[in-house]
C-alpha cells in the first residue's frame, strides 16, 4: 500500500492556534541521482513562524547558514551510490544536489548538519576514507559536513526522515 505523505501546518490567527494548511505531499525524483526520491516536508532560509501555512520557494538544495530543510528520502532497493550528468530534459529547474558531488559516484559534502532517522529498511553510509556504516530502522545519524555517499544494497526500500540545517564549514567552499 503506497504511503500518503501529509503536511499539517499549525499557525496563529487572531492570537489563536489554527490549522493554516493541510496538504498531501508528492515524492519527486532527484535529477541525476537514480533510485533516490525525496519529499520536501518544509524548508526555509531563516526561521519564521509559518502563519500563512505556505511553503516558500527556495533557490537551493542544501540550506544556507541558518536555514533548514526537512525531508523524507527514499532509497530504492538495490540502489548503488551514484550520480551522473543531467540528460536533456532531466533538469526540472529546481536546485540540484549535483552541485556538491565529488568525482567519486554519490560522494558529496554540504555545509549542513544533517540529523536523520531510519524509518524502515536499511542503508549504507560510506565515508571518503572507505569506512562504511550500516544503519537500520530505528537508528539515527548526525552527519556533520563529512564527505559521504548513501547506498541501499538490500532487497527493500529504505525510508529516511531527515532535517538539514545550514552551518558554517571551513572545508566547504563559500562557507
């Protein structure tokens, strides 16, 4: 049975708590990264109360310093760490994860602190020195701007809930 993703935003009107929006959320492919889909729960370049209940457009994949992005990421079963050049028509006009990729498939680093929770399935995180960690449902991770790649060599999809917060990072260009 497909999982429905729903976002309910509470806010204020006349100094009273209200439900400002209640919408279903789509899963979207990540251009250039096969086997990975993402659902944006919420994101903002700075922290403000969402009293109108609307998610603002944002011109980045990884949040800027002080910004955040809350996502549901799904790695299909038997998905290798990868990334490739965008093919004509693949660019959906949204910010790309490819901008932070290294020359090794799937390896990337961002100026973010990422806190994640494995909802179901399992995933392998590989660091740039070759060390790997296998995370299973119920595990959490804190990714602190390290070069890493994700893969799912297992026979079931892996669902991850994650929040990325933009942070200053001396090893990431421009931060």
